[in-house]
C-alpha cells in the first residue's frame, strides 16, 4: 500500500480500508478520483481514474503517463490553499 500522492477534500483513502478489496485480475475504475485514495491502496491493479476537474485529470495524466520518477519529487508540497502552481 502506498499513501496518496494528493490530499483531496472528501478523500477515500482513510475510509477505503473499510471497503471491499477489488476482485483479483480486474481493473479498478475510480470515479471522482481526487487523490485516488482507493486506488493507492490497491496500486498493484490496473487502475482508471475519472474526475470532473480538467486540471486534476491533466495532473493524473502527467503523473501516470509522462512523468519520470524524479519528477514526482519536484511537486511542491505544503503550499497555501489557493496558490497558483500553473
């Protein structure tokens, strides 16, 4: 299990330990992904994330498909809410 990369309002990470585990060999489809709390708990599965926020969807696309391992460590943490990071 890994911790979520993003803290997100309404996160499912803490409550996901009470959800049933996904079935073996089946992908996880996580709607309203936010920080992908459920999927982070079961990261060994194939995962599809969906969110209505275009910026969040773009961030996940970058993290999953385009980033290099060291890129993740360059994501700023501890920023004040509302800080523009574009």
